C-alpha cells in the first residue's frame, strides 16, 4: 500500500498526484528501475505496484506491472504523456465533460465512470483508473480571460496551464505557447509578444512570464540562466500538492541554485533563457 512506499518514509508524506505524474515521467524516460526503487515496498518482491490517491472529485488508482515478456494488447489505448495530462486536469478540478472530451479526441472510448487508461513500454504496463465521486459536485463557472485556451475550454487559467507552458517551453514549441496563451489584446500589439500566466498553486501565487528576446542586445542583457525547465516544473508540482518547504527547497538545491529556506517561505524567482526566449517564474507564498 501507499504508506509502505520508500518515498513515503524518505519524504514523510503520503502518496499523491505528484507521484503519479512522476511515475509517468519516469516511464517516458524509460527509467523503470527508478519506479521500482521509489515505489515498491522494500519487503515486497512482487512485480507489481498499486497506488491510490484521493482527489477533490475523484478516487484515482494506478497499477504498475512488470511482465516477463512484452505484451501486445488493444487495451493499451494511450501513452504516459497523455495520462499525465489527464491527472493534471483531474487534480486541477477541471470540468468532467472537458476531461472526457479531451480523452475522446484521442480516439479513446473509456466510458464516463470509471475512466480507464492503459499504456505499456517494453514489458512494463501502467493502468490508470479514475473513479468519479458520488455525488459529484456541481461545476462552478468562474470568470475567465480572452486567451485561446480560456475561450475554448471556458475556464480560467490555472496550474494545468503553468505546467503546460513549461512543457511547451521545454520542447521549444514557442508558437504553441503564444497561440494558446497570448491574450486577445496582446495579440493585436506588435512586435513584442509576451505570455503572462498567473495562478494560485497551493500556498503560493505563481506568475509565469514568457517572451521573445528580439535583439542581440536584449539577449545579452537578459538575466542569468539559473534553472532548468524540469526543475521549475518539479517545484511547481511540489507546491501544487502541498509538499513542505524543505521538499521544495530540495528540488532547488539539488541542482545548486542559490535559494534558501527563507526564500521558499517568502518569495523567489526561477528563470531560464532558451534560444531566443526568456522564461521567468515568480513564486510568492501567501
């Protein structure tokens, strides 16, 4: 069970959405050995791991199994990246119909409840089962802005969009960031384009700014590079799932960044220059 996972003992916390996202990230990296190291109880010699997470509107199960040989099956209907997206939407309390729409656009007919997704890499299989709580709370419509995402999905920007922008930045998909997150007013302004996403994440206010560096002079004057996109994403996810300040600090100091516990408990900035773009994320604790 969850409480027996080595990571629970090491970090003194229960399993949560951070771990489900982490496991799928390790699958994308083909680092399956690390999954077993972190999440299989030390006294368990079986080839399977089961994790259970309570989300605000759902109960989520993840089952990882290592087979003796590669299994080919029609049940493997998706991939680790898309499963990460679904978990991010679920933990961000996105509308149930929106989540189902995104799933069905992938050609997956998982049904309304439970939602069942499966993927395999090599001889490792992951099953994700999402059970909708009963009774399911009514969706509260909140005011949203004029970006493409907000207009299409009819919701304000949140931690999901911060994470999505970081992923697109990491993949150097600059045009997609501007297409999705540039506000209608800013889109009409030339030539400088900048995306700003602001959201409350756990106990923090997070402000992301992403913009083009339009000249050699501007690039030379840009702030020093001080964080990878991966590190920024890990910090964001730790905050999102309410992890303690020491665990957030661990993500930052492991890569040698000059951020202290006092900074984590107050405010700090992580930034990154990538080609001709500048990413800056400000974190302020409430």
